[in-house]
């Protein structure tokens, strides 16, 4: 009788175990069968709400019929922090991204194809100045107009800051290693004696890099430089109304088109600092999608 009871108990335990395995298997199956949208919790991680790329992304959500998707605003820093958390666990995530940016060297990422062309093609980072800058601060106007460097230059400063260097230290290290390029910007320009200049920029890693480099260059030429970090709208407004002298952070012709159109005739384009930059939606390479259209699957 005892053997029979033990035998029945074993069968019962086996049945429970098999049921548990079936449940786990079903759960794993359900997890793997989640749609792309479900796996992303229907979220796109964005940056500061005033950035034009956020407006473009809201339009993308509508144009690509990404039903129930939410665009999460924050900052460049919160976006990269969310990306790192997901990447470390190989979890799905889609973020607003742009190059140059250190995250493309740190993580294996890709831009999603944009068949509708909402994010445009290759863009430029341009320097803009207030009306009258050439008359009031001719030396600075000349230096800012000549400012030009590569994505690799910008990435070098961004990566150093990301790895823990102070912003000005990273900028100074780049200047020390690239004195020939700096000399091209300042060649033949007279030094000044304490003239004040105010530069405004958005809190993107790329713009933090460029403005800290330019701050040190202008200070070496005798200027007192005030750097002010603002959102995109206030940045353009400040240059247009003259409360700031210049910015190195005008992404054109598409990303900041709305601001450029709004303030047409109220600012001067001084030159292109970086050519061939790009913006769009970015995902880790381990995600098996290639287009924005795939997000609705």
C-alpha cells in the first residue's frame, strides 16, 4: 500500500512539474511573440521638449501611424541614460539620436530608415550671430565665421567629457592637440582687451563640446565669454532679439527650419562648423528592425 501511495505521489509531482514547465514555456513564448510596439511599451525616448526634432518625431508618430506611441521628453542626458540601461540588458529601445555623438562609439547603434523623409538627409551645424555683430565685435565675428571642424574632432571632446573629464579640460586638451586648426580660425585677428561676448546653446553633448572649445579660443583672444545653456526656442530668440551674440548650434536646413523661418531676417548665418550630420530615430543593432515603419508591427 505504501509503495502505491509513493508512486501516486511521484506521478502527481511529475504532473505539477510538467504543468509548471508548460506555463514557463507559454510565458516565454508570449514574451518572444510580443510585437515591436509592445516590446517598446509604445515609447520613443526623446530630449528637451523645445527641440525641433521632437516636433518632427511627433509628426513621424502621426505620419507612420504609430498608434498609441508616446514621445517621452527629457534631455540629452536622460535619453542616453535610458539607452545605456536598455543596452546593458539587451532590451528593446528607440531614442531620438543624432551624429556626431559619443553614443555611436560607445554602443552598436543604427538609424532607422525614414522612407517618408521626415528627418531629412545629411544636415549641417551652422553658426548664427545677431544683427550688428560684425560692427560691434568684428574680431569675434571673424573667428566665429571661420569656425569649422570635423565630426571626429567633436567626438574626441564629447568622448573625453563622457569618460569623466571636465568640459573645459576636455576642450583645452583638444585645443592643445589641434593648435593648427585653431590658428586657422584666429590667423590675422587682433586680440581684444576684455570685450564681452555671450554665446547660447542647447544642452546636447555636441553643442557642449563646440561651445566650450570656442569659449577657450575667444578667451585666449582677450574676450570675456559668457556661456548660457538654454532650450532651442530661447536660443534662437536670444540671437534674434540681440540678447545673445551668437550660437554654434543651428542644425539646418531641416532640424531647426521652423526657428530659422520664424526669425528670418533677424539673424546672420556666419558659416558651417560641421558638415554631413544626421538626425533621426535610433535603435541598438541587436533589434531586428530597420525602418520606422517596423515600429507599428
